[in-house]
């Protein structure tokens, strides 16, 4: 702007000089002949000077025009700066990349990844179920119950390592006078070793059957979990140990490792719970677990065709763990299963067969003969099987209705070790249960359920079930 001011002053001076020169060049009345003779020479000089000033004036006008354009542009830029203030760039936030681990509880995509698709470092998960059971013949057994509420957290240490924990509360209230329970359902760390193998260590769900690792109420049909995967496979069965998980390109998944085992010395010979679920009554859940001898387990699942899963699992561990009450170390628990599931469009078919054995029970049962008015010896074998069919009959917006039917046969006391004539317990009758019901899903995270169950040989257990479940 100072340069523009100087040019303006210079232009004014030139104009004044031009005016003065023009005044001097104007013709005058000469009284003497000498002055008239000198006029032509002086006029020529003044004309030359005027021509020079004209050239300089043209140059000054051009410079003034250019300066005005620059000033106008600068004013426009100043307004733009005022309208859009400069914002300093935010510091870059480095987030761990998304890493998918098969058979883990990785909830990045399902539990709200960021707008850019980057998984948050810490993810909250959970599920819960509220059930109502109405018995046909004995209304005093009717009950409504917050069966369980589970809160979980996954924290990703980096792109290869995560920590998974789950806390479960059963039956709403847990105290010395209530039947409720607070338990750690999972607590393990997982390290992705490479694109194929991952290693887990801690307390984890055992890879058995179709339900044990996927037991959220939105993942199965019916208000209550099926009998085969609760009475024979004690859902939710978890052990502490190390587990190697491998995922292969042909659709095969292998899980194997070492873990804690059952403690058969906890067997209560006067408690009917032992008859309802033999292994459910002696699992340790890694609560000050006796761990003299580790157990070995393996599971294999194949998903090589769309919608098809074929698999099986095997577990074997010492059930005595050196405890005197278990009559030594001869008690060995073995549990295996075969399972299949096939989904095609709205059709969903599944089946599980599971079988368990406890060896060396003769000595234990002999020592505990007559230990109470109701004696429940340890069975030598127990098994069960179910087949199930479901079909997505109707859907609209985020709602879908899927009726299902399930038939089960199971026996928690199929055989007993021989301890002498008149002393060996008789095998129990195989129980048959038929369930007919429907799931009404609201999106993928909420489900309303209803079913009726009919027991072929025990009509007192016939009932209507209603349920509400969720998972996230």
C-alpha cells in the first residue's frame, strides 16, 4: 500500500509539471523582435518534455491499475480467511488394525467399529435371558427367573494380542441365603501367531458340541438349552489351560490343548443334581481347582461347504486328582461328541450325539454304599442325542419368525460298574423329550421365545416355556 501511495504522489507531481510546462509553452505577445526570434527553439523543447511526461504518465497508470487489482484480490482473500478460520490439524491417533481370529469372541465388526472401519481397542459384549416355566400338573413349580446376565470385555493389546473376560450373574441375586451365583465365565489371553495359528491361555470355554462355545440365547432355538448339551455336555463348560487354534484354507478348524479336569471327589452321593448332570456336578470352573494331572482335549470342525458344519470333540482327564475322597487316581473322565449343522436359505438342521464315561468308579461306589437314604453312585457311562429342524417362516423389516421342532433321547445313568450282586445300581431309563416352539428375532440381538415340552416317560415335567434373550 505504501508503494501505491508513492506512485500516486509521483503521478500528481508529473501532472502538475505538465500543466506548468503547457502554460509556459502558450503563445505570448512580444514587444521586442529579439524575443520573437527565440520562440520556435523554446517551444520545440517544451513539446519534447511533454511527450516524455506523457510516456511516464502512461506507465504510471498501468502500474496503478495493476496495484488496484492486487489490492482487490488481497481484500477478497482476507474475507475468506475470516469466514473460514484456520484449524490446526489434530494429532494423529494410531489405532490397532482389525484382526479376525476364528473361534474367538472378537466383536469388532459386530460391536461398533469406527467410521473408518478401525476396531476400537476395547469392546464391551454381553448377553442375558429371562425365562418363565409353567408346569402342566404342578403349579407350585411354576417360576419366573432372570436365568443369567453376562457382561464381557475384550481388550486388544495390539493387532496380534487380545484379552477376553466375561462375568456371569445367575438368578438375579447371589448371597449366602440365595441360590444365585456370580462366576467368571471366561478369562483368557490370545496371541495370533501367524495367519493360521493362534494360542490361548487362561480360562476358556471347551470346544464341545454346537452349543458350549456359542450359548447366547440368540444362537439357539428354544427357551431352555437342550438337554444333551446341558446334562451330558455340561454347558457352559470351561477349563483353565492352554489351547492352540488352527484355521486351514480347506475350511478345517483344529483346537487342541491341555487343561484342568473334573474333580470326582466332589461327588455328592445324596444329591439328586449328580443324577441330572454327572459332569455338571463335579466341574471345577478353575475355582481353586485341583490340578495334579492335566487333561488333553481336541476338537475338529469342517466348514468346507456353504452352510455346512461337521465336527467332533474329545476330552480325557484324571478325575481323582490325587484326592483321598476319590479313592486314588484311577477315576478317568472321557467325553466325546459328534455334531452336524446344515443351513440352506430359511432351513436350519442340526444334530449332536455325546457320550461320557468315568472309569474306576467301582472302588468309589463301594466305599460310599449306603451313605444316605437316597444314594446316587457315580455312573460308568452316560450319553444323549438330539435332532432338530427349524425354518424361517416369515420375515418383515427387522423381524423374523422361525418355528422349530426338536427330539431328544438322553440317559445320565446309562450303566454302572459292577460292585457285586445286589449292590450294583440299576441303569436308569432313557428319557425322551419333544420340544415344539418358535423364535421371534428382532434384528440379530434380541429374541422372544416360546415352546412346549413333552416328556415321554415323565409327564410331570411337561410344561410351557416363555423367554426373552439378548446379546451384543
